[in-house]
C-alpha cells in the first residue's frame, strides 16, 4: 500500500514537470505573439485562449481538479455560472448605446 | 474540542473539511477578481481611448514575474509531494524555494511600481493606471498573504509533522490550492494588462 502510494506520487511528479515545461512554452508563445501587434480582436482571442489553456493546466494538475470529488465540481459549476454572469455584465454598455 | 475531519474524509462530501473550505473560499475569490475583470472590460469598452499595456508597462519584467510565479507553483506542489513521500527535509527545501520565489515576485513588482511613481504615474493619472494598480495591488496582497501562511508552515507550523503527519500534509495541500489560485489569477492578469 505504502509502496503503491509512493509510486502514484512519483507519477504525479512526472506530470508536474511536463505541465511546468508546457506553461513556460505557452508564456513564451503568448509574449512572442503580442510583439506581432495583431488586430485587436485576434490579439484578444489568442491571448485569452493561451491564458485559458495555462489556467486549465494549473487547475487540472497542480490543483488536482482532474480527479476530484463531486462536491467540489458542484461548487465550481455554480461558480462558473456566476462568473459567466459577471462577465456578461459589460454587454450592458452596448445595450445602453443601442448597438 | 477536537476539530473533526482534519484527516479522515466526511462520508457525505468524501473529502476532509479544510479542502471543501478552501474551495468555497476560492469560489468567493473567483467572484472578487471576476468583478474587477468585469469592471475592467466595462471601463475599457466605454473609454474613448485606451493605451496599449506596452506603452506604460515593462513587459520583460512582467514576463520574468510570470516565470517566477509559475515556478513557485511547481515548487509548492513539490513541497506537498515531498510530504506524501514522507520527506520533511525535502518539503522544507521546496517550501523555502516557494517563499523565496514569492519574495522575488514582490521585489520585481516593487521595482515596477517604483518606476511608475518616479514618472509620477499614479492611479489618479488615468483609468488604465487606476485599474492596473487595483488589480495588481490586490493580487500582490494575495501573494503577501500566501508568503505569511507558507512561512508559518515552513517554520513553527512544521512541528505538527511529528505528531500528525497526515494532518500537516493536508494543511500544506490546502495552502497549495490557495497558492495555485494566486498563480492562476496572474496567468490572466499578465496578458490582459500587459499584452493587450
């Protein structure tokens, strides 16, 4: 049991190293792309997609969300719904201006 | 009174109490930063002009800080993994590194702020700088909070390892979840404020 546990942790550690290298690579990529000064819509899309991938890697592996209990997923689902609601609030700006 | 479920999972949730506690706290943190990000978007789309981050901000320094914070997340998770493998000695090394990297982040941030103030660029200068200082300032306070907790676990807090190693390991895991969240917020702050 003890041995199996140590083996499992070692597997985790290997995953952490892969995630770390990926995060570094994505950081370099996002900075490199920003120097191209793409059109604003593209720049926003690319930057947010890369940030989203990086955040997912951190949440899935470092925060162990890839294998968590149901109660945490339930709490986070509610959080995501409310977060999306918050993020759609600025749309009111366009509604105000009648666009 | 004995605090229940510090090690054994509760039968209904399937996890120890502190883990549910930290996740609920992080959910409130998502809403706190979410509200500020939402305000940022509203301010930006409503502004007649908006500067590019690179006109005001130092991208190389912020990139360095991104690397520093991501590395500290790795050392934090390695600190926990070390305890899972029963090595307090390696835990202390990794936790020490995590704290040092967090301090490096704060020092670099300090230089960034200092350069702004030198040029008389205060939050009152523009909406961009106001939201920049608000977001990075709040994030910086979270880094300070993490350093305090991690210092405790690295120093006096580690006494728990002798008597209740599993409980101590869980404490480190919970502190780690918070720390990774702080990293995660920066992962969004960096492109939003500096690169766009």
